[in-house]
C-alpha cells in the first residue's frame, strides 16, 4: 500500500526554513514545494508523461506569490489533462504558441505585413493614401485586436462616423481595403474565414458621379480658350501633351527627357511613374514631338515640364486642373476628363477598343497577355494616336502651343 502523504498547510510551509541543501515538501498527487538554499520556494508538478512513460516536472510558480490553494487548482487542471491523455507540458507549449500567434495577428501587425505586399503594386501617391486611411480611421481604435476576433459589428461602429460626416467615398474605399486585407490573411493561412465581406452593405452607398468631361464637338472651343489665355507656356504645353498622349495627369507632369526615345518616337514611361506600377509605351505623333522641341528650349533639369518655382522638380499634378478652372471650365471639365474625351472620340470613329484601352493603360490584369498586347498593338496605336493628334490640330484651327510660341517669336523680332 502506497504511503499516505499528509497535505501541506500554510503554517507548515512558513515554518520550513532554508538549509544547507534543497528541501522538498510534498502535498500529494504530484504537487511539491522546493525550498532552495537561496531561500526561494517553488511549486513543482511532477507527473508521468502519457505514452512516453517518463517523469517530467513543470514549475507552477513561486510561494507566496502563488498560494497553496492556487497551486492545488493548477495541479487539478493538469491531472484532468492527463486523464484525457494530454501531456500538460505540450498543452502549455501550444498555449504559449497560440498566445504569441494572437499577439502577432493583431490588425496592426496584419496591416503592416499586408501593406508591404500591397505597396509594391501602387505608386507612392497611393501608398501614402492607403496608409493614412487605416491610420486615421481604424488602427487607433481596433488595431490592438487580433483579426480573428474582429466582428462586423465592431468595424461598422468604428466606421459609422464617416457615414454621418457624409464621407461616403472614403467609407466605401475603406470597406474595400479592409476586405482586401482579410482575403490576404485568409489566403496566407492566418485567418480561417473572412467575416467582414458584407460590411459595405451596412452603409449608405456613395452616389456615382461621372468624370467631368466635355462633348467631342466642344473641343475647338477648349483649344481656342487655351490659346487666348494668359497661361504660362509650360502649362499650355503639358496640357496639350496630356491631351495628345492620353496619359494620366500625374504621368504627364512627371515626364522625363531620359524616357523619350526620339529615334523611334516613343515615350517609355517606367513602372514607378505610372499609377498601375506597370511600364507603359506611348507612340509620339509629330505634334507631340513639336511640343517636346518647344520644351527643350525652355525646360531645365531632368523633367520635361519643369516647375516654375522649385529647381529640378516637375510641375504640380494639379497644373492642368488649375488651368481648366482659370479658362472657364470649373465644374465642367477636369484633367482626367481629357482621357474620357479622347476615348469617346476614338470609339465614335470606330477604332479598336483594345487599342484604346491599352493607350489608356487600362491593360489586362494578366501580365503576360498585357505585355503581348502592348507589343502587338504598338503600330496600330501609333496610327490611332497620329489620327487623334491630327484631329486635335484640326479642332484647334491653329490655336496650338507651338503656334503660340511662333507668335511670340514674331512679336519679339
């Protein structure tokens, strides 16, 4: 018959003094108190490991920080695990792993990991916009929560002030971006299920507004107003250059001399200067080359359209928008609307839709097909853009920036 061990008491424990060697006090069922020569008293749970049939010790805590009653509760918990065939040591390791994983899977942490991937696909302007949207509206409130614990109700409540403030476009983009993050977390094995897929439906939808542009028959008036204005020469030139090339406003003002292939009349826009972070080729018409010839005489530095006020920098991205407002097109036409105008005219004149979409850099998401199409359509696009430039020149009826320069030179002479 095994020897019966009398249970410990606080009085017994307090009465136990340090000695020249460690002392072990037994409470039974594997619970021990080690009294070390240093004076510290540590609770130990000693047990036989399931299946391995070897002894193992687990430190529970120190006395008196962990009292006798708490040590017995912990012993009981571990004995229940053993009865179910679970090794308490392995259970503790798994618990620690889960705790660390939860700490590393907070919205803050997941955002930073996802952001590294997402930012590689965006221009610097949009990278900053992405980060600000999370830092301003989500991370300060729920960034500390593990993504596995975030509920639709929590997200909706956090974003509700944006709806009340009427910032519906910002709200819509945030809902989309949150779901992008959650899908990424799910695809990388850090989340089993995305529960936030429907949060957008909880809010008022923003009213869709068409890009402000003009009708094709209004192009002559636009060119006449541009010519008769007192806009600076560089502003006139970047305006027309963007119109001819069908590029985005930010791509036009950041055009660099080093990217112009004069021998082949092609503008090779590198990926880092495009919105979609993809290289884009633009065949240059004789009208575009004439604009470049003008700017060669007046620009300085690396950029074709140099800033008036900042040395070695390009014109502001809002230059064309500001010019449109100045010549009477406020709330009627925006810089981006010049692309829509070009698309409308070319579609109405039965040009191939794929040539138009490629020229607008709306290319296929399939990178291999996109590269193939860009090469395949280059000659077709060159003919199309030459036609478009001739159409602009006809509509302008002599009211072009190159004509403006010629007039200035005549007056000077």
